[in-house]
C-alpha cells in the first residue's frame, strides 16, 4: 500500500521504552528514489535534538494511531552518533550510524536495500549470513576513498516540495507531495499539482519517468509531453490508490508497471 509523505510527517515514533518524538522530514536517495532515513524531532526529552531513524528499525506500523514503533530504545538513540540533520549526510556519517546499530549497508547490491527490496529482507539475508546482527564496526576498507565527502544523493523530501515539473515541451505543474510504498519505503510517485497551468487536477508521475532533477534551479524534468500529463487519470488523495488505478496510469503512458520488476520473492518476505 502507498502512503502520503505529507501524512507520515505527523506520525509519532515509539521506541521499545517510550515515545521518541515525531517525524519531521525524510532523507531519500535521489538515484534509487527510496526513503533512507526518517528525521525525528525528539522534543524536550532530548533537548529538541533531531535524530535519524532508519526504516530498518521500523516494526509493524499502527496506521490508525499514526504511530511507527521502532525496535530500538531511547537510550540507544541518546547515545547514537550525532548527525547534523540541517546539513548533508556524508557516507562516513552513515557508516558510523549503521555500524552503531549493527545494521548492514544498503548500498552495493542490486536491490533497493542491498540485495533485497525491503529493509526486512535485507536484515533477513544479513542474519542468515552472519548468524546475528553485528555490533562491531563494518569493514570500511572496501568502500574506497571519499568517505568524508557529503553524499549528494541523499536529499530532503521537504526540499523537493514546490519544485516545478518540466515536461519535454514546457512546464506542467509543481511537486505537491510524494507517495511512499509502506513495505519497501520506495517513492513510487510524485504528486503533481497542475491547476496553475490549466483547470487541472492532481496527477501522478513515477520516478522512472524523470530525466533529471536540478537542485540548483528547483525543477524536475520528466520524459513526458504536456498533453500526455494533461490527459492522465486524475489522482484523488482521499481514495486508496489500488493496483487497478496504478495500471490505468501506466497504461495511459504506455509504460510497464514497477511491480513486475520489484516483486519480492515469497521466501524473502518478513514474518514480523
């Protein structure tokens, strides 16, 4: 199922021993288009410090209660590596963070999450290989140089809101939100507001139709023509976007759906 990023920002984060705070923002990978970290405002208990929480830690969400339980303690978060969430996150920071919690690296594999397509599947394969989650630091030597440099592929979801959408023949709207797949944390659609360009509506654009994002010029260039976007099935944010509606969108553009390529083998699905 797909969830609106705008809705998820109001969710509480609940550790095994109490509330941590609430979701303030997300960092996403602008190459794979997947959420890598939740930015959590911890409130008064940690002097309003903002911390990163990996989707790897998220247990079964309470969607009705708007709560994301996580499999870590408040003390672990208190002692976790301090990362300035107002600045780009470097690969060195990520390695320190993942090593501290005993998580495997998500990069270097063919899937969205290492060799898997979801955080649970990545952890399942990691445990199968090592027997248990490691608490010692990962081997850093095989990742080459440049670890102190900021990772240009981690971006704030808040930052991209309002960006202009440029079709191959002109502007057609702006980014109104993002739709995130709840199991994989993949960003499956950009929600585009078109009403400033015509008597339009909300439409959905899949990341695989993006040619490039200009972070300097605040634009998202897509490989579609304006007329195609104008005639696309409208998106109703109050209704559930089921697979049939998704198929209508992809069929309209004459594209193959992402689900055939990214279906997770049954043996890799988490039993949590």
